[in-house]
């Protein structure tokens, strides 16, 4: 049986980023994904935004969003992941909200997002001419970015594959124990696996997978978010995201935003539910979202809704990430990455790699510049999209599971 340095459980945006980071540092890695496709749970139902963290309050989330700001754009460029720093305006629709804007600017500066500033009603109208004239003023957050949220993890996973990592789909990790030599012997639906360390990136099942190690310190509390997608417009109706003044610290509220491919989207809601799999949308909620979008941007009254979708956040009883290194167990928990996983995944991955080196004291088996050099100088990946919604890259086929990426990439079959 092959003995890997690291076994990553879960092929969402977090697991793919962790796999990429560890592989590129010479670790021999395997990623186990229980589904037939990568990126098919929480990571396939998000808004596709890389947030700056201007409104983040939780310690670890804030720390990692800050670190991610320095990494994201370079990685998007390196892997040719479509992205656009559209910025966002957080709009006041009444006097009470207007009075809150200076506090939002102060708070953003306190957490290090210092380019956030208040703008007048006139400046807002110039910036977003199609926004309802009921808007009284706004705070602008220039660094907010829209990105293809599916292509990012797929490019990371694909790069890891190219550098020797293994990815097993339809491979559910069901049990495991630490052997007398401290290795992990994991039982999966595809047989047994041996690894020196395990990284739990199981998203909506993070608490269940955690029990393989020890009693979970967190419980997943699924939170659904519904969206409606409008047809594309020949003329851009929005330059950036339109945020409401938030009414609590853990939910941004309903956003009207352009995707990186030019559709306008409204959502997400925040609905607590028992189910970890129910991603249905309902007419009443979608109608409310569509009405809100049309009130916010009146020109959307002439635009059809071409689709709806929902995602489920892996929320927990706490608001912050559950990043736990179980030093003597050679196990790292990356749980409860509730609503900023796309934004922070690269920094989370660097954090995990540092913990593997510093706390678990595991050296990479390939510590020469690794099979990293295996594809050095190779041609750019050949990428195309087939009409059935698969991305074909270097002989591999990836089903496009995210509705926003699917809508965008199918309309643009060649990257
Ligand atoms: C409505 C909504 C809007 C959002 N908007 C944004 C946004 O704009 N920007 C942003 O940064 N973030 C956003 N997020 C948050 C982001 O999507 C999540 O933080 C992220 O997807 C979490 O990724 P993950 O890899 O932890 O979980 P997942 O994507 O759920 O991945 C976990 C994987 O583990 C697999 N797995 C589970 N158990 C096992 C097992 N036993 N064996 C093998 N595999 C297993 C699952 O099948 C799954 O593929 C949003 C989320 C939602 C739902």
C-alpha cells in the first residue's frame, strides 16, 4: 500500500487549495472526494466573490482574509482564472442607514482595508448610473472582486494532479485509526489508504469526518442561500456589487452583483435548515429576490430571469473558522468555512502547509524541487468547454458544477 505524506479529505474549494499548496511544496498527497465530481457541495453554490474582509469580525477569518488579499490576484493570473476587481458600493437607502456609513468606514480601516471611503449621492450616481435614484449615499470598497468560483479550485486541483498528486473521486472516507507508527490508516469506499497526516476539509460533513479523529468540537448547522440570475445585457447595468447596510455581523445581506461573465445576480438569502443536501429554491423567495433586484436597479425590469440556484454554507455554532491542529494526532481540521472560503482558500492552504511543517514536523518526501519541475516549461494547458458543460483540460474532463461558471463558460467555450 502506498504511504502518502498527506491525505486530504474533501474536494471543495478548501481541499483543492490545500492539495495544491502541499503538492507544490513536495508533499506526496492524495485527495479523497466522496462525490463523482470535485466542487459539488458548498463550493458550487456561492456568489463567486473574493471579499476583502472589510466587514469581517472573527479573528481567524479576518487574519486569513488579510493574508489572502496578497495572494489571490497573482494566483488568478497564474492560472488564468477570470476575475475582475469590480469594487462594491454599500448603499444607504434611508437616513438611519446613511448615519451608519462613517462607522462602517472606521471599522474597515481598523481591520486594515484602508481604501474604503464614503461617497456622496452624486458620486454614487456617476459610478452606478442604473442604480435607483432612491439611494442616498454609499461606502465604496474598491478591492471587492468577482471571480470564477469553480475554475479556481479546478485549476488548483488540476495543477496538483500534474505535479503527482492523486485525486480519488467516489471515494468516501468512512473510518480510520492511527497505527502504532502514528500513520493514519483510513477506510474508504475504494479501499484502505495510508498517510502520515490527515487534513479534514469535508465542508458540510466536517463534523462527521472529525469523529474519525475524536469527538468533534463543532457541529455543522447548514445555512441555505438562494439566488436568481438575470439574462445578460448588451449594456452593462452594473459596474460593481451593490451591498445593503448590514443589520448583523454575520450576514452581508442580499447583494445585486455582476458575475465575472456579465450576468447580473441577486442573492443570497440566509436560511437555517436541518438538511445538508436540500438545495431547492422556492418561488416565493425567488420572487422577493427578483423584486428587490428590480427595485435596486430599475432597468432589470426589462430583463428576464434565466436561472435560479441555491448553495448551503457549512455554518457552525461559532462564527469563526475551526482551524485546529491536533499535533499528536497528525490531523488538521479545516472546518466551518462558512461564507468566505473562495476568498480565503489560498491563505488557508498556506496556513495548513505551515502547520504540517512546524507542528506536525512532517518533511515532504519530494523535497527536491519535486515533480514541480516535471511540467516546468510545459505549454499552457489546453482548455475547452464541451456543449454538455464539461471543461476539457490536458486530457481530463471536469463537469462544471457551479451555475455561474456554467452559464459563463458555456457562453464562452474557449478560454
Ligand atoms: C450561498 C453562499 C454564498 C457564498 N458566497 C461566497 C462568496 O461570495 N465568497 C466566498 O469567499 N465564499 C462564499 N461562500 C462560502 C464558500 O462557498 C464556502 O466557504 C466554501 O465553499 C467551503 O468550502 P469547503 O471546501 O470547506 O466545503 P465543500 O465545498 O462542501 O467541500 C467539502 C467536500 O468534502 C467532501 N466530503 C465530505 N465528507 C467526505 C468524506 N467522508 N469523504 C470524502 N469526501 C467528503 C464533500 O463531498 C465536498 O465535496 C458562499 C457560500 C454559500 C453557500
